[in-house]
């Protein structure tokens, strides 16, 4: 008969393997956790900038309906004041127009938002990031002048 006890290793040898698995798991978690937190912040930045692009594009669309610089600027301001982003959504706060350019052919709007990061960046203590976005739309509130003069006849 074969002695079954000789096939197994000692119990002390098995215990050292179990302890190493716990240690490897703890060290792996310490390495993976900062990577996960950085990914959460990067996702927050991408979503915040996407919201800012949307604000700039829609504000420029509203401003394009203005007949002059004052009315176009007021239309863009009204859009931001009436949007969901004026007071902030938790992720994005302080949506505002920082640049505005109007002429009879196009409107350019530059918006700025402050993005509140979901998790502060460790060791750098960065909790917010300011982003700008620019959008240009053709002016539609001004009637085009015919190429042959205001009456449409050749002079």
C-alpha cells in the first residue's frame, strides 16, 4: 500500500502560500486604486467639456438670430440664464460668456465653465478645472443685401 501522508506537503508550507495571496491582493489594490480614481476624474473632465461645447453651440445659435450686436448678445445671455447649466449641475458650475463677436455674416461665442472634479487629484489638491469652448454660427437675423443693390436692379 501507498502511504497517503507522503503525497501531501506539510501544513506550514500551505500557510505561507495563503499569506502571499492576501499580500499580493493588497499591493495590487494599492496600485489599481489611484489609476481608477484618475480615470473617474478624466471621465468627469470629458463630460464637463462636452457640456461646455453644447452650451457654446446653443448660445451661438440663439445669438445668430439677433439683428445687431446688442440683441445677439442678449439672446446668448438669455439662453445661458435659462439653461440647466446657469446655476450648475454639480459637475459644471459658473457657465458664462467670456467672448462675443457679432457681424452681419456670423456670430462667435466663447463660453467658460468650471468643472468640479468628482474626486480631488491626490497630492496636487486640484478640485476644479476651468474650460473654455468656442462656437461660430452664421447670422440669420440680418436680411442679406441682394448683389445688385437694395432694389435688386443693376445700377
